[in-house]
C-alpha cells in the first residue's frame, strides 16, 4: 500500500517494520475509493458500525466534583462485563474534540473486543450525554480529567496493560497527556488515528465546511443542554451564534466572565506537542497525505519530532482521508488492524526485552 514508517532508528523501530510488514492490512491493492478523501470522511461520519455494540456506562466523579463518562463496550451480544480476563489489556478509546463517537471508533472497539481487549470510551465533561455538574468544560489540550480516568482504570485493572487510541482532534488530548506525564503516564503504548498535531494552526486554518459544520452543530446541540449553568461563566448568545470552531473555542475558554485570557496564552497551555520531548511511551501516529482536515503534510506534520524522538512513529500513506483508511471486505478500515497489530508487536517486543535482560515482570 506504499506506506512509510518515519522514525528514529532503533531496535523497536526494526521490530515494528517487520511486524507491520507481515500484516495483511497494510498490503493495499488498486482501488478507486481511496482517491476521494472527502467522500471517505462523510462515509466515516455517517456509517454506523456493524453490528451495533452494547455499551455499559460508568460515571466517574473527579476531584472537583465534575463527571466524566466511561462507556465499556460489552459486545453486540449483550454479554455482561468487558471481554477478556483479569489480565486482558484495557484499550482506552478517545473520541474527537467535539466528543462525537464515530462509527469508526466503535468499530475499532468491537475489533479489539473480539481479540481479547477490554475497550472503554472516555467521554469528556458534558460530551455524549455525560452530565455537566460544574460550569467547566475540558480545554483542547488539558489532560487533567484524562489523568484521573487513567488512574481509576489502573486501580480497577491493576494486572492489565493499559493502552490508548485517539481519533482525529481527540489526539490533542492524548498527546498532551503523554507529554505532561512522561514516564508516569501508566500507559504501555498509544496510537493516534489522523491526529491534529498543531492545535492553534488547525483552528486558525479552518476545515472544509463538510466537516466543520456538522461538528459545530454537534457541539452547540450538546452545549445548549447546559445553557443555564454555563451562562454564569460564558456569553451563551455569542457561544451558540458561533460560525466557526475557532470562534466557539475562543468564546468558551478565552472570553470567560471569571478568568478571561488571550488566544495566544490559551495555546501556550493547550498545544498538544508542548511537552512532546518528555513523552516516554511508544506512540504510533497513522496519517494520510491527502487528509483534508489536518491540512497539507508540509505544514501540519512535525517530521522532525519523528526523526529525533525514539518514542514517536509516523505511519504515512498517500491515501486514507481523515480517519477513513478504507479497504475492501469486512472491517472497512485497515488502520484498525494496523493499530491492533502494533499493540501486539509492542507487547511481544517488551516480553522479549524482559527475557533478554532478565527483568522481573512488574506487579
């Protein structure tokens, strides 16, 4: 499929090249569908997963009395509990920044469930039906709530490997968390599907209306449910009248009644890669050169990061759109198979290193 892996040379990188090279998911054939990235994007947003998954919701109370929702995928068959045993790996799925759980993300969760993972979706405050108990939402790159959720998952599954996958603009949250946490992230590995690396540039450049307007309407619909509570801190008329994602983000987090701040200061605290040099967990980023949402590769891909950091790996393909990566046959998205193969290869590499060095497995 003409994919390339851009990374700093290392033993782990060689192992990933061998493992991904053997994966049938990355052996693309000639097919016209991948040549239309915007149609892929529309299909990915509208197409529901098959079969529809059954979800068990759990509300997690945070230190400031706010709530986030954890949706455990228990399969399309109504089985009780997450699939797998006590030591089965837990896969944390992070939706895009608008909180929209796409069919593609659910499909990835079902694929993971079939392979013995325990998939769970992280829903931010006020997103996807999660109650808003405080007049505060989560900024683009503020990993505070995610950190508390990861701590809870580690306590609930102390013997399991904890993995994370983010989709689209939701990768800003995962990348910020990995940078801020460093070696204390509690994650064994992470992956980002069509990530947004430069948040401010992305908001200022804007996206194709085909993608921006549905997300803008989705956000406004969710925020309108909490108009009374949020009116204490933001101008709701201006918020619901926003005509772009940038205007909505600026109104929600910069032009607040209590602590107004500038657009520049906001991004100093919320850029996804602000602490990327501190990341200490392997991260696979799957990107396509024709992504209409992220923007042209020359200005939107931080290639130097992948060349210099031993923890960042860029899987770059010429076609794939935004979170689409379509293929023939069941599954429809080859990136899902590539991510699961990456996690399998990571676990295999770590086991080999432990045996080679004679290290005891962590309790």
